[in-house]
C-alpha cells in the first residue's frame, strides 16, 4: 500500500512543533509493516530545504479567485530522510523562512490563501499522477478541506474514491474562516456545501471530521476528551466517533537515543548516573549555574495550552521559600511571558536560566542533563517531550491530560512520573514538593529512572496500528 502524508511540517525539513516530528518519523517505520509512505510539505525557505537538491516532477497553475497561481512539485534527490520526500513550490506564498508566523510572532495574513493553494496544488498533482497513491493521510486543519474537495469538487472527480485519513494533532487550531473566501475553492456540488460548514463558517477541521473516511487523534485519551469536552466541536466528534481512533504517537528512537545522540556532550555508556551528572555539569558550565541543585526544566512554546502563563508566578512563589531547585526554561512565544521570564531570571540568577529561543540541540542537552521535566499543559493531545525526557532518564512532572495521561501514570500508581490534576500554581507547587522528596529518596529515584529509560515509546507498535487502520479505511470503499 502506498500512502502520501500531506502536512505543513516535516522534521528536519521544517518543524514548528510536535506534528513535524511525527510526520518526519512515522513514515520511516511504516515500511516495516508493508506500507510505503511518502511526504509532501510546502517549500519554505528553511536552511534544510535551501541546502538540498530537488528535481522537478510536476508543474502547473491554478486559479485562486482572480489570481493565477503557478506551482511546481519537486522531489528530494537523495534518500537522507528514509522516505520519498516532496515539496510544493508556490512562489510568494511559502518561500519564507518561517512556517506560520512573521518576525513579530503574528500569523501570516494570507494564511487562508496559503493553505488553500497548498491543498489544491497537491490534489492537482495527485490527480495527474494516477495510481501512485492508495490513500492520502492529511494532518491538522491546514489540510482539512482536501477530503471535501476530492469528493465534491468536479475538477477532482477522478479522485472521488480516494481513501482519506485525517489526523488531529491539535484540535484547538481549526482553520475556520468567513464564507466570502469560498471563491478560493474550485466549483463544488452546492448541495454538499453544508459539509464545509460549522459555527457558521467554512471550517477546515470540522469539514475534515465530517468528510474523511477515518479520523485519528494522537492519543486515546485525547480522543475521549474531544468526545466529552464542552466545546463547539464535541457533538460533531461524537457523531463521527464510529470512524475515530486514538493512536499514541511514537518517537524516533534513532534520533532520540542517549547512546548515539550526536547532539549530546556526553553519551550514555555504562552508568546512567555518570551520564546524567556529566551532562548536568556541562550544561551548568555552559550557562553558568551551579550543578548541585535539582534541575527542573521546561521546554516548549510559551502558549496558553502549555500553561506557560503559570510558570513565572509559580517559580516566583516557589523561590520565595525554597532555593533547592534550578529551573531551566527553553522556549519562545507569547512576548509578555518572554519578558516576564527574563525579569525573573534577573531577580533569581542563581535559580533560573531562561533561553528564549527554539533550539533543537539545546533541547537534547537539557533532557540529558535534567532531573525533572515540567509539563503543566492545560491540554496535550499527545506530547512528545515527556517521552524524549524519559528516554534520557528525566522524570516527568505532568498534568493528567491527553497523551500525558496515557504515558505518565503517577508513581503512586506504580507509574512513570509525578502527575497532577489541575493546571494551577498550587498543584504545580505541590508536585515540585513531591519531586524534591523523590530526589532525596535516591534508591527509588534510581529505580524509577531505570524503568522509564527502558520504556518502549518507539514507533513500531503505533505504526502497526496506523497500518491496520489504513486497511480498514481502504476497505470502507
Ligand atoms: C501537537 C500537539 C502535541 C502532539 C503533537 C504531535 O503539537 O499539541 O500534543 O504531541 O501535535 O502529534
């Protein structure tokens, strides 16, 4: 079976979040189960893409409202990634260094035109490359209109029986926009217009949920939450539950392997203790803090869903009374949180290091050096950081939600880390207290580290689940 993943991110070519990691790793593991997977993303001006050689495989144009948009499909010449990799070049739309946001952190104003031209260009190519793919696997709302388009736009009639699989990585982003943009879509059967709509708008995510043959979420618990929240999409999710499945993400255990990771100062040899201590000292030297404290880190976007707004007030309160923890923060996003974080670092230079950036190498170093990773997310469809952390012997402190619920049961239940219920200051502080006690209980801590480093979060099992569901999807024909 030949599957094409259609996404706006794929690590290492272009990544803004966990979806990039998933799209860059799942296709490596699908062939183990007999599925040949290719990936297509927009051609951005990222360093990785700029430095690679591509060959052109298709060229055409499409009519986007009044504009004629030229585009071409290029295929990566070498096999660096481990799967066939395509980009779609749409000049003036995607040839920018950033993926979604401009220099000031604002969403690009032409997001709707970008997403629609991407989806239409890809479909145009597929339509003209008959029999190459047996199923299209779309990721998040940016590709959410494709299931509708293949079934109801006359121009794609020849693709109307193409099995469409859709994964929700983050249901909070929806790609909903005013009906006035309908002119950007190709002509469709007007009687089916309702399949585009939700909340009185053209709603990419809702349309994908309605029109895809199968929907997956990136963890089983997240699927349950989407079926039981009090949200405008809940009733729709429930209605379509019969074709939904929650499949936990895996991690690429070749990229995330403490024994061979080239990004680490010290790799894991015989002793986990030596591995952790030497990396902690290296990080402490590099960022000039003392390595004799408990190292608790946060890595991620400064966004509401990650509860990044709670970090500064919580750390501030904690540091009033207790100086045994050093907090290391790597992230960027909300400008006021960035500013507050820097201020707090100035106030407590011996207890806080804040690096306002996105830095893949430093992330690897932090996982190898930290004692705990803090993820107080308000919601977390899967979360990959807790899995990377555990593989590097770092104990997760996580809120009991979504994929965190599935991967980090509490140590009180013989689990993998410290789990708490509420995304608030009090619960985080209580969990930090539990972390300090655990840290002091060195025998139990060592046993826990040993256990979490040996958990299997690889893609092999999840890739098999995808394959099984691809087969189910195709059989629905
Ligand atoms: C999104 C979700 C995150 C998930 C990732 C990969 O970024 O917020 O929880 O791990 O997608 O599926």
